[in-house]
C-alpha cells in the first residue's frame, strides 16, 4: 500500500482532491489533511502534525499551489519521511509580485479574507524556494490543474513513481 498525502492550496479545502482520489489506483491510500488558510510555513506545521498523528513514516507528497510549497518544505526538513514529491502549479512569483503585494492596502485584502502579512510572507517564501535541497525524486507539473483532468494527473504521477522506484 502506497501512502499518498494530497496537500491543497491555501484557502481551499481537502475535498478539492475528490476527483483525484477517485482516480487513484486501488493500492494507493490517500491522506487529506486540512491545512487551513495560513501562510505555507504555518501550513507545513499543520501537515507535519497530521503526519505524526496518523503515524505516517514514508509517504508520497503531492501538493498543488501553496500545497506544493508545503510539500517542498516537508521534503527538505524531513527527507527520511518522503519517498517522492510531486509539485503541481508551484507558485514562482517575481520580485514585482512581492512589491505589488506590499503596496496593496490592508483593508482591500481583508475584505477578501486575506491577511496582508501572510500574503507577503507566502510570496517571499515561494520566491526564495530552493528545490535543490530536496533529496527525494521530484516531479514538477507546472501547467497542470489537477481538477481539469484528474485521471491524466494521476497517470502522470503513476508514470513518475514507476520510473523512480524508492
């Protein structure tokens, strides 16, 4: 049985992975932690606590959007726990995005339920992410929206896992 932890983007719920879970092979066990809407560093702590509570020792991490930042962070901090990493839709903001976020008035973001400090921190973390620090086999899926074609998304991950045995 292969444990696959699916990490959702900030502001969404774990059920965004429903169609992906339905497309998983029978010998894959999906795990769907609720990361909340905080910055990736906070979500990483939540995900690590989830892995501890579930006593998951060796997992495949699949993250989309800010969930990909969480997956990358766990893979770097706890390489012994991660067999493979799949980073989908990894945010890679430019310096100009960070500057623009700093200029936005707090009240405009607050109306949308976004904390300005968390947004700026998330953008900075995404900008500074060093993928070279990940030792597990890593698949980058830049253009994928896992919800658009979940079967193709799972097939791509399956091919990657098959060609990169742990």
